């Protein structure tokens, strides 16, 4: 069944937050629709819009906080014959134009991961059939839209299309990062992912140069400090708790025993990072103070979300930060794969 709208992936359990974000953002952009979501499925559909292409342009993937991936919905294919899943997909793509690649995916949920083998096998069967019909290019072409087939069950798939310049470059919207054996904590992966997802390659080269200075508020045991130190950035690690030996062994981390919420740098630093377990409103307010006082140029910080009204809290905290930072800032926020009940924010 042909349809129009958006398909977005998210962390399982955060479908209501993504649905609220999509509904509110689309209405503000002049494309009122309705979100279709079921908890713990890992995806949300935004339906009831007249122009899915225009809606997709109005909601860039990089601006969506709870969306791991954003796609333009093409078709809903329930009741597929398990003996031939390729034919209905080919039929649904008639008149849709040519794509530069195809990804057959499953959701990042307990039920979805059981379909990983099927998705892989279907991809192997579908790709040559699409090429033979001229529906995808012989070789991957990032200049053309990318076709996505999201398997919801053995007999049910959603077809969608991605603009490679306005979508996650990773299958399922999940970057593959490897944990380092000498990292002080798994939280190191969180900052590594933040720098990968919230900054462009050009920005990373310009903003993360050896010899810069940073402050890590609530640093112990030192995962985030360690990530910065590996980039040869000198770090003042602010925490009353102990730092891991692997962090201190870098030789460019100074452990300052102090309260991260009260400490002030003796002189401005290029970077401030903060992953403290405090209320999001308190963190947002303190982060705004750092920018208003000119204590840092750029920051990455986490906002721990409450159990209820998480979209409302997210929107309100970010607005408070913008209103009180004292100067215009570039602001980007995402719920990363390595985030849990939280989002990660870049400001600079």
C-alpha cells in the first residue's frame, strides 16, 4: 500500500518522545499530521501529510533529537508471502525512480533483532533483482536516494527512502564503535559518539586540536577526560571522586578535587564537557552560566531525563539554555546510541 509521510527510528522505549517531537515540529513547519507509534518497537511513523518530500526537507535529520534515522515513507507492505517477498517490493517501487543503494534493516528492539538473519538474506536476494529491473544502480551512488526496507515481521515490511545528505550514514542509525580496553569507563564511548555525530569532520579537525584546554565537570572515573586526552587536549578533571589510573597515565589530565557545579576555571578554556547525574534543568542552567561568563567556547553535555514528560523537559531545558547563554550559539542535540535515559548536547 503506497503511503506518504516519515519513518524514523529511535531507542526502544522512547517512541512517545519521538512521536511528540515529530508531531510538534511538523505542525510548526506547517505540515500537520499524526504520529503512529507503539512502545518498545524502535520506530515511529508520521502520517496524514500531503507532501512527504517537503515535510522531510522541513525536518532535517540533524535537528531531530530522538530520531536515530529519518526516512521518507513510501509504502506499507503487510501480508507478504514468505515464499516471495521480492515481488511485492518491486511492485511497490514502480514509478518511484532509481535509487543508489538498498539497505534491508530490522528495528533495534528485542523482536526486531530476531529478524536480522531474514533481513540479511532478503537483502542478498533483493539487491540483484532491483539491479536487473534498473531500480538501483550497479554500484552504490550516494548522489541518488537510498532505498530502505524495514522488516517488521516475516510478512510485513515498510519501504522508505533516504537522502544520503540528510540521513544517518549507519544502518539502523547506529554507529559502530569499539570499546577500548584501557578506557576508564564505558562512558568514553558516549563522548566519542557525540563528537562523531554532533560535529562534522571539518569541525572536528578545527575544534579539537592538540594543545587545547578543556574542563571536565564531574569527571570521575575519567572516561570523557580520557577521550579528550587521546586527542592531545589538556584536561582539568573536576570531581571529588577518584580518577582511574588509565586516565591519569595520559599525563595531560589534572585532577582537581572540587564540586563540578561550583568550580570556575581560572581562565577560559576551549572546551567544557559535563556528564553529571543532576536534574536536567540544573545542568542546563549551569551550562548557560559557563557560556554567559565566557568560561568556554564550546561544550558537550548530557541532560538526564525524568521518567515522565521527557519531550517537554527536553524542549524546555534547551530553550532555557539558549535564553540564558548570553550569546548566539550553534546548538545540536541527539539521543545517542550510547545514551540511556538522557540526551547529549553540543553548543558552540
